[in-house]
C-alpha cells in the first residue's frame, strides 16, 4: 500500500511565524503535490514537484514556498503565516506517467493561524 | 483554466438504493478521470479511475465516461450508510500529472 505521511495532524501557529509542513512518501513516486482544502472551494493546488529540486507553481502559490531535497520528502513553507492561511493542507504523490497514475493522499494537516 | 463541476448536494438515498453522482468538465483534452471518496475530517481516498468512453465496474461501483458530452458519473449500487461521504471528481491534464478537482457531492445514505 502507498503510504504518504504528513508530520502533523493538527497545528496551531501565530501570525507572522514561519511554518513548515512536512510530507514523506514511501513508494518512490516522482511527483509530489501540496493542496489546501477549504469549504466551498474544494482542493486547490499550491505547488507540485516532479523531481528532486524541481518545483512548479500551482493555482495559489502566493505566500508559500516548497523544498524537495530528497525524492521521498516534500516540504511546504509558509514564509510569514497569516490568518487566511488557516486551512486543511493535503500532500499527495504519484508516479510520473503518460497521464493515468492517480494521486495518493496523506492524512492532512489542519493548520490554524491565530 | 480547467473546470470541473459537481452538484454539492446533499444527495440523499435510502439504504439499498442506487446512488448516482455526476460530474461535468470543460476540457476536451482531458484523458484520465478519477473518483475519490472523502469522509468528514479525513483525506481523499481513490475509489475509481476511468480513461475510456463507456462503463467500468468495480464491485458496487460503476464509473461512466462520455467524452463527447464531457461528463463522468459514478454509480453506487446497494448503497450502505458507510457510503455516506463527499465524492470528489477529478480530471488529469497536462504534464506533471496534475489533477483538477470538483468541489464534491455530499452523499447521505439513510436507514
């Protein structure tokens, strides 16, 4: 079974803090993704990576950065947390292919910014 | 921008009935489609994928794809209370295997 592990299920931080969310997968997947999920807005792609040290912006990259130093690990960084970044954050991974490999999700991190 | 539309529901069906969940999309170039199930407070879980026009069956689930009409649907036969969840439709496009998700349909299976 695919295992995508996110470092925290719940996290509370303060406005202005630098926040790190970690994601590790054990399936040797090339692709890794970070989403946020908000009621009524669905899942929105923040950043994705298709290889080590490679990254591309998704639909809502503002206020976020990412790091992928090792194939199995993909980190999301909130440079200066703001209250509008309170959300559920989901990491996913998949094989790189011609376009039929599904993404597998971690359990999510519910982040609250106070 | 790729668009995926789903009725948010809730869709209520009695136990044992067939639940029909629908999804329309805007990009004719999309090739792969996925249905995910998401229980409240949990992460999405893949239940079906479909790539070709027609039906694909897996147990109580059947996915249907019609590329000419740009819709994909999910049928759940013999619905159980444990099927109560939000069902997300997603299409895959472009390089990097990116997915665009609909906002989901909430299904409630009532005793």
